[in-house]
C-alpha cells in the first residue's frame, strides 16, 4: 500500500479503539453468496477532527455554514468479496437527490461481479460509497469530508488497498474533486488518497451552478433545492462568500490535484446537458490538462433512437418538444447504467481497474455518437 497512508490508518484504528470513530462502531453487513454488503455510519466531524481538515470556510465571518442539517449522520456502503484482500478501491460520490442504497448499490453489486472476468487484473477490488450530511441539499465540502471518512473506513478494514479510484457524478463531481484535494490533509506527506478520477457530468464551478440554480429556482424544484442547499453549505451567496465557492470548485484546484499525485482523469459530459452544462466538463478537462494530469475528455453527442436522453438543455429552455428529433444526449440519471454518459464512464472505470486504461497520453478528446464508428476513438493505441 502507499506509505503515506500507513500513519492515517494507524490513527483511524486508534480512534476506533477509543470509541471515537462512529464509522467503526456502528456497522453491519449482509452477504449474498460470496459477496458482502457492509453498512456503516460516518461521522466526519469526529473521524477527521485530528487532522484539522475543516479549517475556515471563508475569511468573511458572516459565511457560516448551516449546522442543523448535519444530522442524521450519513449511511455508507462497502461491498467486497468474502475472504478476499482487495488491492484496489473504487469510491463513488453521488449526485443531488440520490441515495447510495437506491442508486448505487445495484452498480456496486454488478461491477464487483464483472471485475471477476477482467482479462488482465481480475478481482481484488472493493467498492465504497456514502450518503452525506444534508444529503438532499448540495453539501459539496461536507460531502467531500464524508467521502474521505468512508474511504478511510474501507482502507482501515483493508490495509491491502494500494490504488484508489474516485468516481463522481453530477453534484458528486464537485464533491469528488474537492475530496481529492481535501484528503491531502490526512496523509503524512500531503499526497491525495485518490490516484485516478472519473468526473461524470460533474459540477466543476460552483458559482456557475449557483447562478443557474437561482435563475431557474422559480420553475424547477431541483434548481430551488440546489440553490437553498448551496447557501446552507457555503453560508451565503458568491458575492458574500466567494472563497467558500472557490474551495468547492474543482476547476480551480487542478494544480493542487497534480501536486497531490493524481495520476490520470477521465471527464465525461453530454453535449445537451440540462442540469450541468457541457462547458463545466470542458473547463475541468482543460484545467486538468494544463496542470499536467493525463486527461481523456468524452463528449456524448447522440443517443440511440427512442432512448430517454435524460435532462436536456433544450428541455430546460422550454424546447423539449424538439428532443425526439434532435436525439442529443442530456444529463443521464446516475441510477441507470445504460445512458450513454454512464455507459462510457463505467467502461473507462473498468479499463482503469483492468490495467488497459492509457494514462500515457497527455490529452485525448473523443466524441461519442451512435452514428460514429465505435473505433473512432483509438486512445488505447496511442503512444505519448
């Protein structure tokens, strides 16, 4: 395993022994045949207290995040194969309006079985995810800390873990990107807990998302939910609390990700995304590439005929009647594995796990469309 993590796991184990880590003191598990689904509770405020990870939210003393929404403590799920010591860990960060048990447990159970058939590196993988404090709000930083606590829970259980893959969707894009940087506080040498990142239709600029949510709040329940959740999370709007928004915007943290040791990233975004516009993926991919992190950027353009495109930009603008004729991909539901956005994301995750992902190419961009031959994106054959 990575040497910087040894001190982390030792400290977490000590906290658990003293009753200071709720993630260890309140867990249960169920098994189906040889696969185990463990339920646990994280309390990031306690689990991460020794690392002083929270710090000031903003230099403006008026920017105080809401604390009433910190309860109840979030539920996490850890899926692994019984009797196996995994060397790889996949961490999922979910989006707004989702819960891990409903939207992500089916993915975890499917992927751990598929991993057994990998050609080069079968098995030896575990999956972990967690809900967040203020789970149905927009808890970017709190969600990042909850995700770090869940990651440490898995690593404490399995010290055999050597490589960690972060997979964030929608709001989970901002949560996962923030966690990559924030986790440097819990390692001995300032490296990140996470080696690879899949940013899927992810929020990369919280100020932009807040502005869009505010504009649409009167006509969209999801937008109103996002606006209120962001204000609870940051302590105010961007004019009052600009640094709080910056800290939660991964597009501004790419250089820190590079310094933290992030090895490679894949960004997947639909061209007609109606919840997180495509430009947020473009900006994130540009930032990662500029920072020197090998990056693959997949733009999902079309969808197969008669397939639900997801939440579209045309629909957001009141032009949804055109969607059946345009066949342009929108924001896919993270609960569905067959939407092109999620399909491409899972394909890249599997390549990473199987060791066939090409992380030697500094930048590669691919357009995915059912009318374009599938072999039109030969990134795996490219040389640096």
